[in-house]
C-alpha cells in the first residue's frame, strides 16, 4: 500500500498537522460520514487528492476502516487492546 501511495503521481503530500486534523475529525464523527461527505465537512479545506492520500495512509496503518455502506470509522484503540490482551480469562492461541 505504501508503494501505491508513492506511485500515484501525488501533486501535494499532506503536512503532519493536516493528517492529525483529519484523524481527530474521524475520531469525533466516528462512522457518520462517507469519504466525500467527510472531506466536505472537514474544518480546514484541502485538495481532494491530498485527502485521499491521508485516507489511504490511515487505512494502511489500520487506524480507520470503511464499512459496507462506505462510512469511515476509527478503529485504532491501543489502550483498550492492551487491556484485553492482558486479561488471562480471554484465551488466545499461540
């Protein structure tokens, strides 16, 4: 997937503050918007191609997912995962 982002002939790569703004917006409105509607409701406007690069990165890094209806949701909760991983009553296969 990283190779796909590099090969896209991207006109403008996003800055860190822009990526963080999109992450926070997705966390706040978890599962409410589809891709284009999410882009239209962002507090800071950006090129759609730049937005797509951010979405591709967040999917690749397993921070967001897209459901069957096309809505984008935040799925990255490392603290909760560690809590469940530490529980002995929840067995896991080795």
